[in-house]
């Protein structure tokens, strides 16, 4: 019995080590936990399917999003965590993504941008350089219904249009939620 458990542990460890890889050689680290898209555990993830299917007149869905700030120094590389991971087809280069968001400074924990403050969702075409490099990369493999927290170091906060009020030279934290993907 002990040998069987040992063999299972070795198999699981080797399987976990072998996961990942691929041809993506960028320094992006991503963690993609599996969550049902409308989980009710924790207020941070609470969302009913009915609320998601009924956007307000301005196109926004639900209350303003809030980031979770780690109790550690800011990372030197792009990171993201899917807070809600939906089960749909991901966005690809050339697709137009419509999303709602909030943006905060990592060190200051102060909000500088929000689609709720602007009164409408935002959109951009993946791969066109319309948004800062960190957001462009942070939207890799994102799906309709995903809620993702993206932490962008200052070196990736350039290019494209910068969200108004984004503090220069500070690590940025965005929480985004994809409302629609238009295939081109």
C-alpha cells in the first residue's frame, strides 16, 4: 500500500513538473486556477448568472471590481491570476475585446482608473498596440466571463494608450472582466 502511494506521489510530481513549457519564451508567469465562473464562495468572486446576463444600460455588469494586494514587494515581471475562469473560447490576435476594469497603483493602493467612473466598458483589438504592453500581454488567452487581476511592472506600462491617471514609474494592478469578444 505504501509503495502504491509513493508511486502515485512520484507520478503527480513529475506530471506537475512537466506541465507548462510550450514555445512561449517570454518572462510571463501565469497561474490559472480552475473556478466555475459563477462561484459563490467569497464576496470577491460572488456573481450570479442572472447578474452577468443583464448588463446595466451603460453596458457595465455588477459592482465595481476590487483588487487583492499581496503582502509582498511588487514583482519585476508581468503576472496575472484568474479570479474567475470561465469555460469559453479564448481571445486571439485580431479579436476585439470589450471589458470592464479598475486600475490601482501597487504601492499606493490608490485607484486611478475605472470603467465605472467612466460610465462605460472599454475595448481594444488584441495585437494592434492600442493599450500598454502589459495589458496587451495580460489579456493572453482571456475568455468571455474571465475576471483577471494583472500586475504590470513599470517597464511594461508603456506603448499604446496609457490609462489616464496611471502613476508613472509605479507597478500597476488592473482587475479586468471580459464582457465580449468579437472575432475578426
